[in-house]
C-alpha cells in the first residue's frame, strides 16, 4: 500500500508530496491537478523528506539519496499566474 511520507507547501498554492513508492508529485490546491517533475522525478525507495524555497525543491529518500528540482514559470503563463513546472537538476 502506498502512502505519503512528506509534504511541503510552495507559494501557498502548491503542495509537493513524496510517497513510499519514491514518487514526487506537485498538487495544485485550487484546481486539484497533479503533475510530475520533468526528468528524474522518482527515487528508488521511499521519500523521507521534502523541502523547498522560492525556486528549488529538494527531496531525500531512505537510501540517503537526494534529488533537487528547479521551479520555473511555464512559457505561456502570465506574471503572477503561478503556473509552474519542476524539472530535475
């Protein structure tokens, strides 16, 4: 059974979650839409922590690996629209 192990809030609109399958997902709290980061979005084992600042998201897993993601605005989004995507670094 899969469960969420770690959560972090970004810009008071997006929830970033990490689960026992190693997935990192970005949830839009207004639309309910969920996206995966581009690139390496999945750990091999369970995600244990999620942290973020204005531009980056960091995740760690139970095998002591870490992934980092950059958050950037979509090309077609308007200023202040907060339509963002994450890509692995």
